[in-house]
C-alpha cells in the first residue's frame, strides 16, 4: 500500500502523524547517540560550539534538552538500508556523516544569509562571530569524514561497498556546495528561469537527500535496479522538500519556522515563488517586482506588495501543486521497488509530511 495525496493514514490522530512521521522518530535515539559520540572528542571550545549548534547545550556549554532538526537525511539513510533488507547498523556511520555535513552547510549558510536565529536560538556566528563560526563549520565537515572512516574500521572486508559509499557522499557534498554557489549568484537577479531554479535546488538541497536514500540502499543491497530506484526516488523527494521550504520562506508562520513571514522576500532570494511571479504576473506586476528588487533593501511595504502580486499570479497554489506533483513522482518511483507494504506506507506518510509541513 502507498499513501497518496488526498488519502488519510489509518491512525487515530493524523495531525500528530503530520507533526512527527514515524520514520523520523524510529531512528532518532540511535542517531543522536551516534552523533554525540562523534563530537565528544575534545575539550576545545570549538566542540562546545558544535554541541550548541546541534541543540545539545546552551551557549555556556551546559547540557540542555534542545530542539534538534528533523534528522531527515540520516533517517532516510537508515530507513533505506532496512527497507532493502540490510542491517541498519552498517549504515550508521554514513547516516551520521550525512547529518554532520548537513549541519556544516547550515553553519556556512547562516553566515552567507546573515541569519541570526535557527530553531529560535542565536546562530553560531551571531554568538561568536563569523571567523569562529567558519572554523566550527569546517571542523564539523572533517568530523563527518571521520565518521565515514568508521565503516572501514568496522568492516574491512567489504571495501568495494564502503568505497562506493564514500564516493557517493563526496559527490553529493560537492553538488551541495555548487548549488549553494548558484543560489548566492541568483540573489537580486530578475531573469532566473524555472529550469535554472530547478537545477540549483537539485544540487543545493536535492544532492544530500538523494544521497541519503541511495547511500542507505548501497549499504543494504547490491541490486542495481533497486539502487537506481532509490536514487530516482531521492531526486523527487529533494524537490518536494525544497519547494515546500520555499513556500514556508514566504508564507510560513514565525512561531513554526522561527523566521519572520516573507523572510525570503526581504532577502531578495530567487526562490520558486519569486521565479514564478516574475514569469506569470501581468506586465504591471512584473514591472513592480523589478522596481522592488532593484532597491538596496526592502521593508514591510515592499513585502506586502510582492505578496499581493503573488496572490494575483496564483503563485502559492502553483508552488504547492508542484510540491504534490513531485510527491506523487517519489511515491510512484518508490512503488517500483519490491519492498514490503509497511515500508511503502511509511514512505508515503513521510513524503506527504514533507509536502505539507509547517516547519
């Protein structure tokens, strides 16, 4: 069985399910314990910064029950490994590396975007300055490499599989950085096409999500057809995640996202809603958008004006419809794999959550 848009999972509280899909809860404890072991290696203050970044301590290094991210990437990796019949523990080092690389990218992304908060807490650079935050991010990237090295120590007999995993993760990391460069280069421009946008997010966000499913499957099977299915599924899921992220960057509520409404407009980011509005607004709307995006900085009047243009162009409905389209593609692709129905159901629940989430 595959959960498709418009259907409801047979659980008592759908709202609770949408808040925390079972896949994201199933592996949380083992992921957190593995990550803590990777970062608990030195008393240098940079590791206190990293523990703060991961939500495990406050700015003074005192342990707290902080809010971590969704741990989507490591959860997908472990889920894929189990789904194809592998031992989830064989994929743990890879899963930890994925989460560490993701957080490394967030540290640098926050500096590039001058984000002062994440999960309702000050970001690293906001607390300790750009220079120290850059170093902390770089350290986290190296710790991710060390985590992958654990696979060689744990299993020196399966060298070919491990080398394939390292290759996939390295390629994904490079693609992610390429996508981040493209995203920065697009800011302030008014000529970005949908194809250019899709190419950018397939790298910046899509690469690690695609790698999560592909890499987890590699750790559990050698069936080439199955591996291709998981890679293809990950590609579609990456689009779902980022398109919904773009929707939240315009219309998300601050109490859920931790960021002000319209934050991507204030930054003049060329997210999907902006690209669509530039293309589909009437001539008067396009001219107004060009005027707004030519300003040095934007304020509330400009944000409200852009929101009004988007409403007239049907931008929000278009973006949400595209997210559901890729959700369906991910589900269709996943259904091609010869897997137990329980895994297909769990993946359907997660896919729908990613398409409609509020945070």
